[in-house]
C-alpha cells in the first residue's frame, strides 16, 4: 500500500513515544536522558517523555509546531504509524526573532543542572546558526524525525520532509534547517540540505559513559535556481 502523510492526533502520542524509544534503542541518547534526569526505571522515563509530549502537543497551534506521521495500512504493528516528524516554523512576519544572546555556544561543562545545561547548549547552537546564516528571515526547523526500525529506508522520512517543505513554500518561508546525526545526515542531504556546521555532544563530564556523538547543523535555502542556492551555502563552509 502507498505510504500516507497525515497530522498526528492525541491518540497517536503513545505510539509516537514507542517509535522514538525503538528508533533510539542502542544509541547514547536514551542513556543520557535517563542518567541526567535520574529516572528510576525505563518505564518512568517513557512516562515522562509522554507527559512532555502531551504538554507540547496541546500548545502546538500557539507555538507554530507541526506534528505529522506516515502510515502504512499493511503494517499490523504500531497502529499503522511507521514514522513521525515534528517541526517548528519561526515566522518573522508574525513575531520577530528575539535578539541574539550575544554569546557563542561553548563546549559543555559540568553543572548542578545538567539537563538544563544541555538544553541551553543546543538552543545556543541553533541561535548561532540563525545569527550566521539567516538573522532576519523566517525559517522552519526540524525538531524530531523518527522512523520505526522495521520500516527504515522505505522513504517515509523523506515524505515528511517534503511535506514540511511544501508547507513552508506555501507560507513563503525560504529557509529550513535541522540537526542531523551520522545516521540521519544522508536523508537531509538527499532532500537538498547542506551541512554547514559540525559539533560533538560529549556527555562524559556528566558521568555518562558514552563516546562523544558527532552532529551536524544543516540548511536548505530555496531560491529561483535551487542549485545556485546550494552553491551559495557551500561557499560559506
């Protein structure tokens, strides 16, 4: 059956958490989350993730956040959901960008509140990216993109990125950005994104015994001649 893109509903949220958990299984992020936030069990960790997701989902309209899924009617598991994506649109025609924090992201250092420190660090990286490449323009930023392990490499992630870009185009938003890992950067590149910055997430100062994880910030800029736009970005590397 063809894969179908549609909005996520509140009833889908537990499945979304299960897909996220399965997709991240074996990677460092679940261990980092659980260690930094001191969850007593994996079940309590998943319960907290679901509660946070429900809270954010309820505020999606006011925050211009968009939750979409890909379904496959032939899939008997995961309520037919095989992939989901969350993106946020920062529209300067509705609300100007806040002033830059005026500082640059520094390497992570131990803190009494490591989860807060980590969140602030990632937010600062995104702020740096905006300040350097699109300081006054509206843009779309991908917050999360996950595919159920059994359905990877079927094109579901690409369908969601394409849908997001079509929505951005309809609103006249010409810039989109995302954060990709070694597993995900290829998908973004196939959708026309250019890696413009790389960084390492190192959790060892917090006592989380995992190797540093390489990440990239990527940008896709739409112009009259899209390939010319890509070459313009690449010249800034």
